C-alpha cells in the first residue's frame, strides 16, 4: 500500500511541474557531413509542449492512487 501512495505522490508532483513548466526544450546534435576525419555537425533545438489537460489528468490519477494507498483492504 505504501508503494501505491508513493507513486501517487510522485504523479501529483509531476503534474504540478507539468503545469508550471509547459515547454521542455530538447537539444539535438546532428552530423551533417563527414569528409575523412573531419565531421560537420548542426545543433538544433526542439520544443515539446506539455498540454495542460495532460498535467491535470496526471494530478487526478496521482490523487486517486494516493487515496487508494491510504485505504486498508
């Protein structure tokens, strides 16, 4: 039962973080050309948007798991 509550709390925290920080930037380094031992790379940045509804669903599921973790069978 403690494991269920722990997972619930982790999901609640992750949902709150998702609401506060709704864009996650990811940096990629791509190899563009390779001529012998010399390589040319290009840095790109991709932004992944976390929808607010997904964060709210994660918070609700986490609250449900935390509540189920406190109940005795």
